[in-house]
C-alpha cells in the first residue's frame, strides 16, 4: 500500500492523534508559562536568587528526556499526565531564562531615566521592561514550543497519546506507513508552529523597536 | 529655591564621593557643576532626586526637606535629562513627552496641548513629529525630545546630567543655544552637570567647580575667569580662557618673534633688501650677539643711500620693553613716545621680539 493511500484511509485516526499531540504540548507550555514567566520576573528583582535558580534549571535540562518521563511514572502513573508534567519541567527553564535575560537586556539608561522621572517599580516593569523584553521572551516561547512538539512524541512511551502512538506502533510492527503517519505530521506540526509563531513575533513587536531591529541588522551587514 | 546643606555621600567602602556640599540656588538660576572625573558632580545631582541617598546633610526645594517627601512624588516634580539614550524606543514621541503628565493623570486634552506646545517651542512641527518613533530621529532631535519630556509636567527644578555629551560638536552648540533660549522663556531652576568648560562658560549663570567631592569655587563665569581661586582652578579652566588685564599679560606672550633685524655692520643696500623681504619699513639693528642697538627706517636709508655707510652709522635710538614687562607698559610706551612699535628685549638686552600696533589690536580682540 502506498503512503498516500494509507494516510487517507487512516485520516481519522491520524487527526485524532495530532489533536492529542497538540493538547499535550500546549498544556505543558501553558503551565510552564504560568510558573516560569513570573519566576523569571522575580529573578530580575532578586538578583541573589538568579544564579541558584537558573543553575537548578540547567540541571533539570541535563536529565535525558526519557529518564525524566520515567521519573514521573511512580508519581503520576501512566498516560498523558506524567507526559505533560515532564514536558512542563523541561519548558520551565528556557522560558524562565528568556524572561530573565529579556528583561535584563533592556538598556540600563532607560531604566534610570524612568526611575528618575518618577515611575514606580511596577510601572517600570509594565510600561518599559515587559514591552521591551516581549519579543525576546516570545522568541524563547517559540523555540520551547517547537521542542515540546518534538518531545511530545515520547509521551506514547509511557502510555500517553499523541503522534508518538503511531510511531511506536509502527516501530513495533515494522510498518513504515504507520511510522510515517506519525512522524510526518509531527515534523509538519513543528514547522507550522515555528512559522506561525514567527509571524506572531513580528506582529506583536512594538513598532518602535521593529524598526531598530531592522536597522541593527542592516548596520551589521554594512560593517562587514 | 534649591539649597544644599552640608550634603555628604560616603559609600560603604569608605569612599567619600561628596563632602560637605553646601550651595543655594536662586529661582531661575542655571548652575553648572563641573570638575574632573570622579569629583562627585553626578553623585550630587542624583542626590537631589534621591536616585542616590545622601549619607548626611539635607537638600531643600522651596524650603521643603526633600527627605520628607515620597521619592517617587519628588521625582515627578523634577525634570530629569541624562546623557545616554533615554527615550522609550517602543513609544511615540508624543507618548514619551507625555510620560510624567500621564503619571499625574492629567486630562487628555491638556496633555495633547502641552505636547504640541512643547514641540513648537523647539521648532518641531507636531503634525510631523508626534507620531514618530525615537529610532526615526537624529541624536540631536532625540535629546531635544528628552528635554521636552523633562519639561512636560512643568517642574520648577530640572536636573541635567551631561545631556549634550553624546552629540557631535555642531549639534551640541545648537542645543546649548536652544537651551539658553528656552531658559529665557521658561525660567527653570536648573542644575547642569558637564565636563566641558566651554559649555559651562557659555550657559551658566553660576559655575561650581568640584574636586574630590568638594566645592573648590562657585562663581559667575565672569568672576571665575577673572579671579580663579587657585592653581587647580586656573589649570582646569585653561590659561587661554582666563580673562587677564593688560597689566597681567607679559610682553613675551603678545610679541611677534623673529622681527626683521640685521647686524649693525651691514651696508645700506643690504638693509633695504632685508626690509623688502620682510615687507617692513623699519629694521631693528643688532650686534653679532643679537644685542639690540637701534632702529633704521626706509626713509633714512633712502636719504643716505648714495653715501657708503653702514647701518650703525644711521641708526637711531629706540625705546624698548623687557620680556616680562606687562603689555600695558608696552602700550603706554607707544603712546608716550609716539612710536608705532616697541622691540622686546631680555634682561641682558638681547632682542627677543617686537610688539606692533597690530599685535596690540590682536590682543584686545582675544579678550573681548
């Protein structure tokens, strides 16, 4: 049977798995945003915490994905929940670090001017730091989401859903069509996400900065 | 209007950044703080709006102790302009200017009118500039907007920390002029930090020179130039900027070196030749050790040309001044003796230079 035929025949199943896959990845991302963004902001206010917390995040990142998934099993059982939990833990670090760095890279002279004019700390955060850090943070979210979509395929290994199921089934039965029917949509999802988030980034970058970015890129070329 | 009373700033590692700073600024006065790097000028400025907290002493604005106010409220009453990029890049010019009025919750109409009025004050058409972004402006335009932003809420006091330092010299001069103009219209009490002496001399009502955290001299530009307090101030201002009267300047500072001269033993024709080359009508006569002996003018030579004489034989005496004599003495001599020039000699009578009427005019022009 050729792949196209297989695909059309099993479309319903593939679509379901794709939807599951997206839900798993997005859930993990959403939870991670809830925790990591405020944490990242907090770290910029409490510098002494920054090093240890970011260090801890680094350590989590070094744990192999499969191992982390496995650690979740005794705690959360099998199925989607441990998968989302593991993905959540992975997503924490990049988002937190990007939030922290994004805010830190705002020009200190701007912060000083804002303070000198009489903005309170939270006003500086909302009116200045977050808008200026936004595209940086969004870039981090974009990368993280793409990676999560990749890793979500592993959810199947611990009984969760998603396109990993198809890949796993295909592997055990040595059915190439089955494997492809999982792998191709997964890759496609990742690409699509990257593209869409790229568009989103451009649309959401405050106008004043967008132009500076272009100038910076142009200048970089001219210097060479 | 703004008073500093024994203000001190000592850091935990015992560096004393500002030491017993006391100063009273009158309403509408533009005071410039200037001094070498690390003298404490910026620290002093930042203690006014409490970006830096004094370790001792008090600062009063309109007889109110700034320590008793909420720092944030205090800052909203003070205009603040800094050197580096400070316009918020993600906001339009209009929004930037409106920053403090918005914090103070002014009505929209009032804010809009204020922004337009301020832009017009610096000849920037509101219709064109309101909705521009900082990245679309030149450095000079950005700093103008920075100043307007500081003025927007109509504060009585402005703090400016080397605001024109990052601009090219031409733009800098333009903005200095504009600031002076603006100051005529708005009459703010301004504390201005710079390290540029020319800028200070140009815009200040009073200049405060600082070193190692202390005030060395506080005076109007005129007084500073006339009577620098000590050698440090003299050096810092730069000799060439100081105003000195003719009786303080010495002859050797004003004279022309290498005046046209010739040894006494030479002949008349050689004398004529020398005069023609130097394009002068008088020649200073010297001996072989460059001792000044007298003067020969072209007419005398013409008269005696046919006779085979040496310069020595036809020269005449001439009044001279010493190198270290004042210019005033030289000019007095020129007047009293009705001469057009005065040779300058050293202690042993050796010719060093000449002071002509042209040189005197130059000198006067330099100090006008």
